[in-house]
C-alpha cells in the first residue's frame, strides 16, 4: 500500500489518541469524516495499524518496579530458542522481550509490584528455566523518555 501525506497525518494523529473519532480525525487532517473512515479502514486492512489500546499508569496500578533484564542461554538451537520463546509468552511480568545481538541473547522488560515481587519472578520462574545460563538486571530508577509509536513526518 502506498501511503501519502494524508495517511501519515492520520497515523500520526491516531498514535497520539487512538480513541479519536473519525469526525475529530477529519478536523485534524483536513479531510471529510467519510474519507478519514475509508483511509483508516484501509490502513488497518493493510496491517499498518495493528490495534488500539489504552496506555496505563503502571505505578498508579501498583507496578512500581521496572527492570531491564538481560538473559544468556546455556546453548543455542531451534529447540532451545523455541522453548525459551514459549516460556516468555507464559510470563505476565515480562511486558516486552527482544532477541538481540550483543552481550546478551535476550533483553526483557519486566514489571513487578516491588523488589520482593521481582525477586520472586527471578527465583521462581526465570532462573529455574533449564535453558537460562546467566541473568543480569538493571532496575529502572527514573524514566527519562518513553514514547509509543513512530516519528512519522507527514
């Protein structure tokens, strides 16, 4: 799908407010509501809009600890990597996971209620996994920047 400046404007506006109505979106991008609706549907159908979600206040909901956790596996192979990937999917504390190049095999974004909750996750779930060799975690003290979405230029 070829996207134009109107599509970029729609995507940019929806990144800021995914609950925006087509009428409000039309005002922002200078199109009619029906044109916005058609374009929005086309962007969704093309897979450029993956979904809509509310951004929640983790600390306000009792998840005051965030850790960036680096994991090295004992060995590598399709079965090993698949096993660890399946394990990651079952862990609600892991909010994002990345297979990376560098000094770790995986980087995990882990949320926990507090240090005790994080320690329980590490000792009861992550460290006992048979493929895990080393784990290093950094506790996030302060978030300096966290932006969702992409820097689109209409």
